C-alpha cells in the first residue's frame, strides 16, 4: 500500500458518507424547486421513438437492468460516452427521494424497503417525483435520450411501465451465473466499500442484510422456489446465485409483454463483439452509432473475465433451473445439486 493510500484510506468512509448525504439533500432540494409541469406523455411518447423528424425531447426513456455484477457498469460507461445520451448511473438517492421504500439497501434512508414493485404502486406522488427527478435529467443534461441504470429495476418493471405509460425501452444484460455468484461472493465478503457510522452496512446486501432479507421473503412470494429452499442458501455465492435466478425469472416473465421494447444482450456478446452489439443497442434506443464512439468503446473493453472459485452448490430444483438458464444463454458453467 502506498503512503498516499495509507493516509487517505481512514478518511474515505467519512468522505463517502458526506457525499451520500449531499446527494440526498440535493434531490430533496430539487423537489422543492418550482418547475413548469410537463405532461408525462410528452416525455415518454411511445410512437416518437421511430418517427422521422420527431421532436427529440419526446423519446422514451431507456432502462438498463440485470442482476448486479453482470456488466451493467461497463455497459453504462460506454453509453454515457455517447453524444446523444443523458446517463444516470445507479441514482439511488433519486429513487430514495421518490419513495424511501425504493432504497433497497438503505443506502440513504433507514426505512423498511421493498424489492418487487408493480403498476398499482405508482401513486400520484411517485409519478410526480419520478418526472421531476428522473425524466427531467434529459433536459438538465441537454441530451435527447435518457438512459438510467439500476440493476434493481429488474424487480420494478411493472412500476416503470406505469410511470412511463408503457413506452419505456429496456436493455437486459446477462452474464454467466456462476461468474456472477462468485463476483457477488467476493464483494459481499471482502467489504471494500465502507461508510462512517455504518458498521452494519454491507456493500452488496445493505444495512443488516436488508436486500437479502427482501429476496428471502419476496422471492418465494413471487414463485421463485420455496421458503425452505431459499433458507437453505447460506453462503454469499449461493445467495448471489439466487439473486441471479430471480432476476432472470423476472426478465422471462416480462419478455413477451415488452416485445420489441426489450433488448437482451450477454456480457459475452458485449466483450467479444462490441461493435456489433453496440450498433444493435444504438438502433434499439433510436441513436446513431458514430465511428469515434464505437472506436472508443472497442478500445476500453477488455476480454470477458472468468471468475475462479469453488463449485456452486444449490438445492436440486434450483440447480436444475440455474443450469437451464446457463444453457439457454450458451454459458459454459454449471451449478451442482447439493442433495
């Protein structure tokens, strides 16, 4: 460790905590600032996406979702560099201000959260705050295409559909489930992300493992295996595999309804064929694909990394479903049944 790191590491949690509080205060201030109301449909019109000569301000928003550790960060970084894109990277402070229960890990608030959200949860207050805090970012950044990336959105598709009147477009990125589970295991176990006065906070599972508790309770309620099977998952890798399973189950549930508004890619596609994949994404979101942007993306993308580790052991039925998804997406790893 360098002398600089030795000096800075003790104060990083304080700086991080102060930054989070500032972000939340700024979001609350934005809500208090008077604005001229703009009808939601004017921001999210479904037909404006492909009409030639359209007003660019009417393009529908785009949401990136996935199980975390699946490549959303690098995908978002590439899209943020696009000259037409206003990009929001995991704006947890905005979602926590829209409704505190949307803060799944209690990063910004201390309140019981929820993971799954449906259309009926879109109250008038949530709609207004979503318009002012999320949709307004397009005008604030003076870009025609708004892209928001929050992996948790895969459990909120019903809510997003209601908030955008069924016009939003989605990008789902999928990575090999064993690699994801091992990545989650390292992050949740090693705890590189610390905050001041928050010894209970785990970077992956949140305060007092709140995200895992919501997965453990809400997953079986939404048909994702039984409570007994979920309670048998003890390691961070097993629990990460369950998160991957539930996220893919949600994508499968919505695939037919979202139809052409949903684009699925894999992390393998993105890293092995970046130009082809990014051109498909550009077409999907109604953007151009300028050569400098494509060349920049190709230059910063690294080959797909494979995470080494122990064999992933899951309850029998869970392992079968896990491996069915692995086969469907042409991934090579497999889980092993524990019983």
